[in-house]
C-alpha cells in the first residue's frame, strides 16, 4: 500500500511539473506538446528500467538505465524550482511573465537543470580519498594500511570499466587489506555475472573481505555468495577473523532476522577490533562492546541535496568520522551509487585507514 501511495504521489507531482513546463514553454502549442511529450517519455524510460532491465540484453538495459535514471534528479530539481517560483510569484517577488510563455524563463530552467545534471555526473566520477590514521596501544604485528569502501552497487550503471578504475585507485594505496562494508551488488546479479566482474577483482593486490548489505540480498543470495567466491572475496557473515594482529568482526545485514547480536561476536581482549556493519544503527552498542573502530555505509548521505537533510535526520551519524568514548566510527557516503550516476551536495569516496602502534 505504501508503495502504491508513493507511486500515486510521484505521478501527481510529475503532473504538476509537466503542467509548469507546458505553461513556461514559448513558441506556441506545438512546442508545448513537444516539451511535455519529451518529459513524459523520459519519465516512462525511468520507470521502465524496473520492468525491462531483466528482459533486455545487458547492453541495451545498461543504456536504458543511463538514459532513464537521470530523470529522477531532473524531476526533483524541476519540482523544487517550480514550487519556489510559485511561492515567489504569489509574494510578487517573481514577475509572472517569467513563468508563462517566457523564452528567458524556459531557457533559464532548462539551462540550470542541464548544468546540475552534468556537474553532478562529473562530481560523481571524481572519487574522494579519505585518510584516517589511528594510533593504538594494542599490539600490531606491523603498521597496517587498510582500504575500506562500501556501496559499490555493481550492476547496470556501475560496470566493469568503472570497477577497473576503482581497483586502480585501491591498488595505488598498496594496501595490506581491502574491506567492503556491503552492497557490493546492486539489485540484480545478471549484469555482474554476464559482465564477468569477478575477473576484475582478481587484479586487487591484497586480500578482500566483505559483509552483506541489504542490496546483496535482493536477488539470489546463494548465487551472490558464489560470485564472491569466484571473485576471491571472502564473505564475513556474523564472522570473526584475525589478520596481522587485528580482529575483524563482519556482521550480517540488519535486514536479516537471523543476525547474531554484537555481544555474541565481540571479543575485544588484546587485539585491535574492527567492526564492519553495513547499516549504521545502534552505535551505542558498538561503544558498549569495546570495539575500537566501526566502518559502515548504506546512507549514501542521500546522494543529492536536499535529500541529505532527510538522511541526516534519520541517523546519529549519516556521514563522516565520529568518536564515542574509546570507539571511532566512520560512516561512508559510498564509492558507488544507486540509480543515476549523479551526486549533488555529497561525494563518492573510499577510505585509507592507517593503523599504527603507539
């Protein structure tokens, strides 16, 4: 029912945006019909990705996603622009002549949306390198460099060329270990398997471990587990492992009913303890368990403003470094992205964690 109501609301808001596009378009009714038709066709291509992607060849499905998904961002900012314009017109701040049959108004709106989409796409392509150095009184076999990432969302919009670029960035750090905090796979396994993305992971020059995220369960988790094995990625699912003097706890995703409590996994005696948990909820439990460092993802920090405001209100920490007591946390906005490859007001990033003994 909630999904149906959300869908109806989106249609109503899309109708509001389409009406404003018709109203602002100059050059007569032929131009108005063309603009409205293009907007509705773009919207249809966006919705069709959820229905047709698995029915089309992967190459065509990839192109459909590339064309359709940016509509979501364009729709969001068109909605904001027209709402602001309506309020400004009611307050007599904005002349109504700019909102109806206006060449200047039409070109301003379309130009601004185009610039936002292009700038957001190029911003997404740039990957930020976040470095955190932690000194510990606990004994380490040697100083460690660990690359951590989350939310790769490999699939129709993040394929093998993009993955290879990320692997080059990771290898350049000469890491001792690579850790992925879930959502390595997007909604469907087909583009990951047919694109032979497992082969790309073998280029990594360090051991790779991951925990499940909610998206990793959306298709066939058994096949996803087989993919991890084929890619040389060790899956930590309520698992505790030791590596070069540190203890790594990998939790199952909180969406799974059988997930073990942290108290059943945490053994913080002696070793530096690093927790991988996809969703950053209940941070107080991590502190109470005496964990030294927790790395999480999932939030994307909303991907685009102003959704960032909603996400910030939902989590104690939706992005960045936090210290509580003796526990350090980092919630990443993610290396990849869900849906349109656009970021506005957020960033795509990976972390380089340097562990040294005091």
